[in-house]
């Protein structure tokens, strides 16, 4: 058995899958940085452009500051950025020169590894992105083989895609990404060898979600078949719709005879921190899942399921979740079985939601679904149902989007926002509402420290301070006195 490394997904994919990407702010992450660095992970699945948008929109945290400070605190552990195609925050495919600036800024601020994921598995798109990344820095580039179940996505399909990329010097390694937790042990036994046979000596990693209980077993089988790293979530950030929990994965790998390169004492301390944080912040921990055959059909990734369930709850329609899931299966089939990975699960499940709560199916269609049908996200792997395509395209909005302007050129955006605007601010303003960026900048630097045990008290004090009648507050107990006066901030 060869040595196996672990990749920690807690701060990005665990946070997204279990807590809708809004569970963790910069202070939470900074407090975990030294503990994480001490573990010796192969890399940290840390950020995506969507997570950068969440930092701005929900927390008023500067995502560039977050990157810089985390990279400084973890100098030997690469921070990983995942991107789907040539896009940054906005849904539109961006101007390549704009993306060149994005990749330059990300590397300058501490990203040491990029995951390039093209949902359509279009070779030229991945190679172009890899070339831009390498021209703007020295980060590793990992190509994603995004697993799904369909008549098209066979072992040969993935092997052909991997072979086409493996010859590029800009691609350093590969991983099998299973966002829906669909990879079974039996399929791993044929898929992993087929990929390894065509990528030469380039490493292969496994990223298998545990949404229906298969991720742990698939990861262990992949380790047996020669992958170099297994992706895991720590403590409450593992299991459920996230990835295999790190401590149990470590024990299982060692029981199978593998040597796992990790500092066990540091991992225990990191696990304890995330446990305390989840309890203090009311974040539900991931739990081991039972096998659910329905997921093999609808293939909804955990983060999208969590977000949709929250949206239905906000509308008072929680009882319609099963109907939305069933409709998702039908919509995905009608749209040509797109792989359920960002941005497609959001599109498919949102359309299913519209179909369930609307007056009739496809009465309301999002711009993103129309753009998908127009081929603006690439050519669908399987044909779109002809009747559904006609229904979607036979509306004025479809004709408008067919002729919509493309993503502006970098030079045009520079003229619009100012030639001398710092790159980091410029990139956010180019793709986000200006008022959200203004609010982030006004908030100033993020907090550096976080104490889980103090979180409930601080939350209570914030609520009391928000009441007009609560001008001065005093908390006393033997040996302790805390006074909060009007005008103070927490």
C-alpha cells in the first residue's frame, strides 16, 4: 500500500454542502488556520468565486484579505480555488483577458492550487484555462473528471477526456469529483484503473461525497487502486452531504494497511475546534447517511439540496420538497442530463421549483436555463428534449438573450470602473452589485480572532444593543463585570 495524503474540504465544500456556504466567516477560518497548517494536509479546498461573493454579500468580509491572511498563516499548505469554466462570480463566460487578471490576482493573494472543472468536459476550455493560470503564476493545476451516471458518461468517456488533457504540461494532476455521491465501489474498480492507464505518472485524487453513504467506501476503494489523496471533511464538516469525515477515514485507511501522512494530534485539536464552533454557531454537523436509490436518478448535490430546502421553508412550502426532487429528475432528463455540478444543479433544481409552484410547467424559466438551451454554457452532452426546447425558446426573453451582449472586454470594463482602481476591487465591482462592494469596504478589515465559547454571549449582547431602549447594558457576576454603553460596537 502506498502513502496517502488527505485534502481538507471543511472550509469550502463542507461549508457549502452542509451550511449553504454561509456557515463560516473570515474570523472562523483564521482561528482554524494554525491548527489546519499543523495537520500536514496535501491541500485545503478553500474557495470558489461563489464563496468570494458570499463573503462580500453575507459577511461584508473582503475575500482577497481572507486569502492573504489565510495563506500567510498556512505557508506550507496550498489553498485551492475551484472554477467552472472561464467565469468569475457572474454566470457569463468571461473575456479570457479578464480571467487572466483573475488568475493573477488569486495567485498573488495566496492561491496555490486550481481545480479546473468544465461541466461539459470540453477539452479546449480546460486547456485554455490551464494555460492562463500557468502564465500568471506557479500554482498547481488539477483537472476535474466530474462523475455522473448516464448512458454517455462511461469509463471510456472519462478516459478519453483524461487522455486528451494528460499530454499538456499545464495540467499537473487529476481528480475524480463525485458531487452527488454516486460513485459505487464496483464502478470505482473500473473507472479508476481506466483513468490511471491514460494519465501516465500524473497523480489522481478522489473527491467523493457521502450524500447516500457511498463516499467512504468509494474513497477506500480508490485508495486501494492507487489514488494519491483522499478528500475529507473535519468533524462536523464531514459526512452528510459533505465528504467522508477525516478521523474515521484515517482509521479506515490505516486499517486497510495504508500509511497516511497526517499529524494525528493536530487533527484531533482541529476537530475539537470545529466541534466547538458548530455547537456555538448552531451549525448542524454532517451525519452518516443511509443509501437512497432516488439520488441515483435526481443526482442533486448536497449544497443545492440544502439551499432549496431553505428557500422552500422561507416560502412556507417545506411540504413540497419531495415534489421538487421528483420534478428535478424530469427536468434533468428533458435538458439532456447535464452533470449536476455548479452551475447546473442550481439551474435544474430552480426550474423544478418553478414547475412545482407555478401555474404550469415551464411557465417561468430562468435566464440561466435559457442561456443553457442557447448553448452559452457549451454544447449539452445529450440533446435537449425537442418539445421542451421549443417551449423555452418560444418566448420574448429567449430572443433577447440570444442577442445579448457578450461579457465586456477587459479594456471596456477598465474604462467603465476607472483605470486606476486596484485590481482586487475592480474584479469585484465588475461582477457584483456596487452597493455590496461599498458595504464590504466600509466594514473595514475582518476580525482576526474567534472564540466559540463567547459566541452565544456576543449574539445576545448584539440583540440587546439593537433595541432602542437598551442604551447601557451591564453584565455582572462574581469576579466579572462587562459594561456596554451606547455607541459601542461588538
